[in-house]
C-alpha cells in the first residue's frame, strides 16, 4: 500500500513558477513509475509527466521545456517544477504511482494550481 501527499500548489501570475511535491509513504515493489496528471474544470484528467524508478523522464507536449520532473529517493519524494506558467496550466495536479502496465495504481488527493493575474 502506498499513500501519496501532494503539496506546493497555489496562486501564481502568468510567467511565474511553482514546485509541486509528492511525498510517498508505504511501499509496493510493483511500482515502476511516478506520474503527474492534471485536471482543469470541465475537462478530462490529462497526463503531464512521468519518471521511472530508473530516472527516465517523459513529458506531455504541452509542458515540455517548461516543466521538470525529478525525484529524491532518500526522501521518497517526486517533484514537478513548473516554469513559464500560463493560464492554461490552471488545474488540480495529481500525483500517481503505477506498476509497469498500470494495473496497480495509487493516487494522491491533488493540489490546486491557479495561474492568474
């Protein structure tokens, strides 16, 4: 069983930056990737970025070059750095961990990011 707690969201002006954290407790040896998703009001949840246990990263086209996913294994924490934020980035951001193939998944409760002047 894995519990995930996100933090770091808030209100930021366009062009600003935030760093989201996803702290994990517990363990599941099947977990392979940590992922960030987001969901804007009235829209479907969308994948944002992933990092594998080996440190390989991938990003959605809409955030590539602006967002950075990283991990601190000693702290069991994954970070998502958000730079050059735009109003379109406004959403609730969720942390997710998943097994290879995705048949086992755990979700956090989400943290709100609002980009507005």
